[in-house]
């Protein structure tokens, strides 16, 4: 028998507090082998996200089947207010499935999905949001640029440059050392004459970089709901990020972009002294910006033939560079 009226029915309207959500999956099943030192990396990742986020942002952590010690620590961080939302899975349901499941429950206009070995730098959110506000067809934005990601599912950007919606040029980066550090963490060779020159696009007096990876990327909320709905049933890699996130964004005609400046560092599974020092010097973001509301953008799908033709024409018109130096890559890019 019900007695009285639920007070929530009398005061039912909820206030929008945030416009940016950060989602970080965590998977530490034990502290052996690859996972031996990784707990400290994850702690720095989450703490740096918390310190650098502005007042219109909140953090969601997805515990993807971690051991009990990690679960207990995550609960402590939740109780302390560092983590705004904590999702805990008893078993590992797969990285992409965990991320997209959490993202679809979010109400923020911008949703950042990040590997758990990223060190966030002060200003990264503001830089990413500025790209969304000035590049109206941006579907995703990564907070660090990699020249070799230029043609990684970036046909929609190439098409916009061909139609003069975006101005395009190759320009030397002002931050080659930071980019080189990212390459070295992946055990990639860095050739400044090639990798230090970025594919820049311009619009509304702002700059961005063509293409992005998927170690960390911010995605428009409305685009999240246009991605494949069926689960991948893949633990990690093996085409899951490609087929469930990267490729669909480009196929729908949305721009995949990066910031001109590297606003994050990649730590891998071991903290370096440089990582520790940078984190110790990290300042807290105390700003509370105005709420952002992005207009929904409509998909404009294209065929495989059309995308191949667009890239061929783009390369003939804009890309006069020498062939890319051979890239030595000894490790996979994916964390968590």
C-alpha cells in the first residue's frame, strides 16, 4: 500500500550540470606480467583527468572485471568525489562494449573515451571543445596530433578540403618534442622531417589536424547513437575500435580531427620519472565555463568507391610529400 506522494513527482525537473563526460575503462585482473606496475599508471591517469577537468565535466570509470584490490580503490575514489559515476562489471565484457555501453547512458554533449594510461594536461578539454565549436561537422576530436593518422578513416575531412569547406596545408608543428615522446611510447620511429609536419585544416579562424587515433578521443553525443548498436564481443583490439567507432564516424560523413597541440601524454604500462614529475607539477583546473549545447549533425553516408576516389583526388591535389619513412612499430596501441 502506498502512503503519500513521492516528493520527486512534485519537483521533477533535473538541472543540466555538465556538458563534458570522461569515460575511462579499467581492467587489472592481477598484478603479474603486463599488469605488474600498471596500477600506478591508472591512478595517475584518473587523478590527472580529475585535476584538469573544468567545472562542467564529470568522470565515469568502467571497472571491466578488475581484481578486488582495484575494485576497493575505485570505490574509495568514488566516495571521495573523484569519480562521479562508477560502473562495475564482474567479468570483462570487452573494451569497446564497456565504453559504448557507458557512453549511451550519458547526457553530456561531448563524451571523451580514453585509455587508462593517458596523462591529461591542463587545457585539454578547452582545446577539444574549441574544435567542436568551430568545426561544425566534427564527429570526433583527439587531444593530440599524429601525422600518420592523416588517412586513417579521414575521407570526410579530405572531401571537405576538396570542396573548400576547409582550408588545407602541411605545416611544421610547434611541438615536435611532445609528438616524438608519444611516438617513443609506442616504440615508433620519429622522423622530424615527416612526422613533425602536420596536415592542418582551418575554419572560422581556428586550426585542427586531419585525422586521429583512438587511444583517446572526444565524440559528440548524437554521433554515439549513430554508431553500431550490436555488441562486439571482443575483449580488446582485433578491429573493435575500427569497426565500432573509427570507421563508422568517417563513413557517416563526420570529420575526425585532432588538436594542433599535444594535450596528453601516453604512459604505457610503466610510470617514468618524467611522467611522475609532470603529474606533480600539474595544476588544478578551477574554471566553470558556460554550458555548451551542440546542434545535432546529420549523417551524410558515402560509398566505398566514393571514399576511395575522394582520397585519390585529395592526394593528387594536396599531398606532394615524399613517401612516408618506414614505421617500426613493436607494440599495439591499445591500453586497458
